[in-house]
C-alpha cells in the first residue's frame, strides 16, 4: 500500500539556454502545472523529484537544486526545485496519465493560467 504525504515536489526546469521552461498540460482539466508529484514512503525528496521528472517527462536534469517551499492553494506543501536540461528532448512516460510535457517560451508561459506560486517560482528563477 502506498502512503501519500501532503508534501509534493515541483520543479521549474529550463532548457540549456533558458529560452524555454518545461510544463505539464493536463488535458483532463485543461490546465497547466509543473513536473513533480508526491514523495513515496521511505523516499528522499531529491530522489522523488528526479523520479517524477523521469516518469512525467522522460528527462534527467544535468542540474537540480531545491530552492524553497510554499503552500499550494489545495493546502499541500510544495518543495520547489529549479533545474536545467542538456537537451530539449522530452517524452511522456505515462501515456498522458498526469499530462503532456511541453516546452514554453517566456511569452507563452506568461499567458497561461497556472498556480500563482508555480508562476512565481518559474519567473523568479528565469534570468
């Protein structure tokens, strides 16, 4: 039996030149999110974030750093990471179970509706 904690990991992951950010489009709710998810029992936070990035997007970041935490509007605590990838290659490993990974430019990102603290995480770390 899996126990899900009210703590999740989420990451603002940028491509190699920081011209794009990796987001998840969730068709079932026609909404946007960041890659990440629940920490499994006996799993380290960093391992959970790396696992979620691979499961949802098929990526292994060249750098990944925990930068902060905040509350999601649903009450969960979000452990926030930033990272970069060597390549723009992404592939959903879950057949759209959690959503479809997509790269967005800054202009595209600024025009989507997304959790306010996710927006802040992405934009505050997008230099």
